[in-house]
């Protein structure tokens, strides 16, 4: 996939002082005999790589003789290995007459190499060995990456290396994959992020490669080239042969093997990549390089009803200043959300909902700095005033000059974060490293983007000089500009109007002066001071246990004995029957959550900066509060949140702003991708209780300040709290915290009524009638693609059925993708997998396509039919490989405490309490036979009791024709029998359908846990 140069709305700083780092030292390198063979293939080794003291992994850098840069990471405890290779070539380097060629090249590398010619060999190997893969094309680089079972790294790495040694680029697959490129482009045509990004490029210097159309489509990669007599396949080979050179490649490999073993593996496989000795391209001239590019305003019409303001400045590439990171200092202040900030003043005026600032992704040689503002209805009328306030804030920063205590403060915060840095997931980790291996010295690669040891106020001042009215570009995005838009962007059809900003406005901004309401932020009181690990209890349970259980609150507790870092995670589920009683109640809950987060943001932003994060979300059952971060000040934030919740007063001005924002979000859902609509309507059809977006939208007319204000105490008066505390916290501290919350609520809400156990029963799932096939159709006018989802309901969850279903999904996954996407080219988005909700489950396949859903469903049926022969034809080794792959995925160890907390929390709120689910289910998985899977397949797809529901989302943007069934040639996956092809019953009325079906019962909890809440008298 190709990625836009996405705006970074918030930057988190993770620098460090030298006393918080650890240097991997190896005074003498012992080279094994096997490594001696490859010694002449290594030009240089780097063993002094600085890392966090909390990092137990070992590192070694290599410069191969072919000039490829490599970082090896050894972690003997890992259950997943990973690798990423970054080529310092992107779409800025492709030929001017073939837009999208770099992206096309990225796609083609997955489709066969000389050593592994089968088009699906790479993804099949990874699928069978617990792996995943992807790639992305950027402006100046292309990134390829994968992860795999730790025991299978060598095989995956061998296949991966061949991408860069001898790809096939077969003629037949070149033609086929062109359709995937085209469909990927079509998928993004109604996506506002992509549309705005392309308009940005199209408005640049047309002679600068930044102005290119990056994704490509049939027009640029097929129709026009054929008209010009250009052979695109030859150009693909030429592009790969010219630019895919080892001397501009960077490789990162993560495995359980020793560094010597990883080194041997990499040298053996990647020394074969040719060094064509090309220079890494740079673009020192900015794409916005003349007066005509500045002091302009673009009025842009979006697809969704959004209102955004972008204030954009060109800046140089600042990578060489990584040790002082001047742009980080500026964005830290311009994007601050606390007292005295630009955001605080704009919110007080009622002009914005959120704000962010920072560098946008550029390329080698140029970059951008932008301020993003999410505008209110009133704010869209004050764009010039908002820009004026922005320049007044910039003037205030210039007036103060760079302030060292501010720099030192966020550097100290980053020191703490780096000192207690947790493990990342291998695939993410190697991907991040590979992209920066050419930017920084090898010894500093782990800290270069986290370590700002140099205070360079002169550099901050230098960058600030670029943020002036003379250099500004203003993009205003809103539906209200539909009537004035007089131009259309070529590739995405974006409607816009461009005008020169009047000189009197520019002069006003130049002479903006200062505003007394805009100030530097106060000192951060949330910086933790205590980092001691709490004394462990004499016995620590492996899983959470209930240590407090009253009619009002139940507390689950688990002291950390695994990660041993000064962090804790707290979750509270505020359950109330009022939260989802009707659409109005649902809206009241949601609006309260929005208003509460908005009101507390200025105070809590300081905590957010130091990594103490909080979130309040609504659900069908109430609200969930989560706080994660350093435990030292966690109780301070929690007390503030509870006190604010109890004493919350609705701000009428903010209410109107967030109500309008909510109404727009409900309306905007219609513009979401077709596959999102398919997923949504399946949930609507099968959930016992769910309010539809139209119902919620209609109920917004009854939302008032008074109703919200009255609703809050009503909500809190009928409540039950389920709580989990996990991390660096003792049992006594956890109990004290729970009692404090209960006491605060009881005292503030004198007539609080604990909920009865039967008021805490979860919603159930619709049980489709046996021997049925239902069809629901809905239309979309926003996308040219349609979507088909087929869902086969299998029944209630259990250890046995869970593993049978997951194993079947594992077996189907790769051939489903290869058949429907790669071979038949039905659509860019092809997904198959398990769907679980309300204790029930089933298998679904989703295809987003420009073809008619009826035709796509025929092809899905044909694929499923083919599995009747495919499953029994698998060898024993292939079948066992699928079992092993699933086991690897299920048993993958959480790398971070928050991940483990989330697993515990999921079991608690689902009321299943199967905390050892992965081990229990994998133990059963190991017993499953091929015969069992075939029998299970037949029960789902061939039985007279088949339960099938199809959702078709049909585009109305064009005349979608129903292709003849015989269009597709026969192939190894397609056969004539298999699924039980029952004539579908069309669902014309959702309510009538739902009341005609039964409900599944709820599952009995896995563990014998008493029901929560108050207990009524037994009769």
C-alpha cells in the first residue's frame, strides 16, 4: 500500500540522559567457525549500541560488504521473530510518465521469485507459521516487513531476501496485480485524508516530484502507457534493477537465535543482494519554493461533513539536528493543551474542539510544519482570527525566546520513559528501526529519536523563523464551500477554490502582537518521583482475584510479578440500566462522556505528557474508565476524575458544540467504507439490543443542557462498578482505592441504589433458524465500490468449538486471499475470519469490490465449495503446520503490561473469567484431527442446519452489472459442490426479522464466580 504524508497531531518525547542508558559492550568479538566463512562478507561490526537499562535484548550492527546496513536483535525469550527491510527509494523516484510505478513494484515483489516461483509461496509460508506481512510505499522509501513463529525465521527470511535478489515480475501476474492497484486507488477516492493529501501534492511545483500521483491506477499504469507504446512490465524490471540496490537498503532482524547465529543467517541470505552503488536521492529544493505557493487559501470540499483548518509552513529537513530536535520543542508548546495554551483560548471562544501541531512527513531534503484545528460551527466563521491567534502564540514564544526549563522538563519526562521502556512487538520494532538505519549513527540507532542531549536554542530560533505569515499556506475544509468551489483536482476529484489571501490580512498577521491570554505552560506536577517496585505479597496469584465485593463495587486485583516496572493499570466499568435504555439515554450517556473528557482535558493533559493516560468511553452497559501509567501519581488523577464526575456541571456553550459535533458524526457514518457498513449491519441484525444510527440521530432533537445535567445524578444513583487494578500496587492500596471511590459516590449520591444481579445480565445474540440463508441489502452513494459479507453462524462459544472454528479459519485464510484477491482480483479488501459477539460465533468472509455483490457471493460460494477437496487433500505436515501456526498466535506472550491487563479485563467484562483461556484452548487444539475439521466444515456449509446471513452493500454511483457466472476460468480451488446453496430470504424489515428469530442463551461462566451486584431475596 502507498501511504499519504500523514499529519502528526501529537508528538511524544522519549529522550534521555546518559545515566538512563545502557551500552551493549563487547570488547572482543568472538567469531565462530561458521561465521569465519562469511567474514569477508562483513565490512564492519557495531557492538557498542546504546539501549535502555530495562532492555535485556542483545544488539549488533553490521555493514555488509555490499554496503547493506543491518541491525540484529537477539531475544532468547521471544515467541515471534520478525524482519523489516527498508529501501531508500519511494514514489518521488519513479518515472514522471508512470505515476504509481514504485507502488506497483512493491505489490509485485510478493508474487513470486526465481527461487520461490509460486505466487503465494511467501504468504502461505507465513500463514502456516503464525506470521503476518505487509509493505508500504512512501515518498522517499519503501518498507517491507513480516513476523513469524520464532522457530521459522530462517525459512521466512530466505523467501524475504529473494524479493531483493530475483523477483519474477511475470507478465500474467503483472496484468492481474494492476487490478489490485486500481482497486486500492478506488478504495481511497472517497477518503478525505487521501483527497487532501493529493490536493497538497497537486498544488506544489509541477516540476518537483512531490507533485506526483503516488498510488497509480489503470489509467496511469495501463491505458496511457499502452497509448505511448510503453511496456509497463519492462519498466517495473528496470525500476527494480536500477534502484533496488543493497547500498541503499537497511535491514533489521529480530530472533531468538544468538547474535552470531543471526549474523550467519543474514550474511548468507542478504549478501547476494546486488550493490549497484547508487546514491541515496535527496530533494534539497522544497516543493513549495516560490511566492505563488505562499499566502494562499484553499477552500476545500470534503466527502464527510468535517470542518478542519490546516496552517502549513515549509521547513528544511531537520534530521541532522536529531540531538536537539528543535521542531519537537516548538510543537510541544504550540500543541500544548493545558492552561494558557492556544487550544485553551480557542475552546474558550467556542471556535475549536481539538488542536495539534508538529512536523508532517516529508522526504530527504524538505519537510513541513503544520497546525491542525478541528473547527466548530462558529470557528469556521473565524478562520482569520484563529490564524491571528496562532501567530500571537508564535510571537509570545519569540518574545520569551527558547526557555531551557521547558526543554529540561520534557527531557526529564523522556528520561523516565526511556528508563522504563517496555518491549515492543517484534514486527513494529523492526519496522521502526529499519526506516531510520540510514539516518543516524549505528551506535545511537535505538535512542536517536528519543535522546535530545543538546540544548540548542539557536536552532529553535532558526526553525521559528520559518513560521511567519510570509510563508503560510491555509487549507480550510468544510461542506459549506460546495457553492464556491470552482476547480477540481485531477486524480481524486476534490472540489476546491484557491484564492490569494488579501494583503491587509497578511499585514494584520505580520503585526499580530501579543495576547495576554496566551502564556507558557506551568510546571508539570504529574512528573513521577517514586519508582520503587512495591514489596511482593507472600503469595501472588497468577490471575486476578476478587478482594472486595459489595453491592456497589467489585474489585479484581493482580499485583504485577512479571514486568517489574513502576506502572499500574486501572479499569472501572460503571454499569447502569439507564445508559442504553432507549436512543435518548444512549445519546445522553455519550454526550456526557464527550463533555466530561472535554472539561477535564486542560487539567489532565499534564498527566498525558508524562505517560499517565486516561480515557472514558461509553458502552451498551454504561461507561468505562481506564487509567494507565506510572503508579506514583495515578491516585491523584483518579481522585480528580471521580470528584469531577460527581460534581460535573454542563457548560451550555460546550454542550451545543459537542452536540453538533455528535450529530455530524452520526451523519458522516454514511460516508464510511462499504465494508464498514457491512460489518455494522451484521451487528444490527444479530444483536439482541442495538440502537441504529438513524434512531440515535432522531433522538438528538431531545438533547438539552437540562436533560444532560439531570441525567448524570440519575445515572450515578443506579449503578454498579466492576474494577480491575493490575500492576505495581499492593492489595491494601487497591482496597483503599476502591473504598475511597465507593465512599465518594455514596456520600455524593445519597439515594444511590445498587443494581440487582439480574440487572447486570449481558445482552444476547440472535440465533438464526436452522437451514436458512437470509440476505440483507443496503445501498451507498458515497463509494464506487460495493461490499459482500457472508456469515455462517456456528453456535455458542466453547473450548472445543472455539478451536475448531479458529483452526478452520486459519486453514481458509491464505487460499481465500489468494483465490479471491490475487487470482480472481475481486477486490483490494478481502478478509476471512472468526466473528464473536454476545457469546455466539461464526465464520465470515468480506470482499469489497467494484463488482456486483451477487456475483461476488457466487465466487465466495465457489471458493468455499473448493475447500471440500482442499481440506482432505492437505498433507499431515500441512495440517499440523496450521495447528502450530494457530497455537503460536494464541500463545504469544504479552509484551507490555497494558496488553496483559486488557486480556484480564476482557474476561471480566464478558463475565467468563477464563483467565487461562489461551493455554486451555490450545491444549484442546493439539488434539484436533483432520477428520474433525472436515466434519466441522460439512456441518457449517453442507448441513441441512446451515445458518447463513449475507449482507450486500451496493454502490449507486454507477451501473454495477451482474457478471455471468462463467466469466472466471476454472482453477484448482473451484468445484461444483460443497456449500448448501439455499435460496436466500430477503430481509426487508429489520425489526420483523429479529422478532422472528430465537435468542441464544448466555454462556455459563468458566469459573465459579458469584454473581455481582445486590442479591434479591430467594423465594
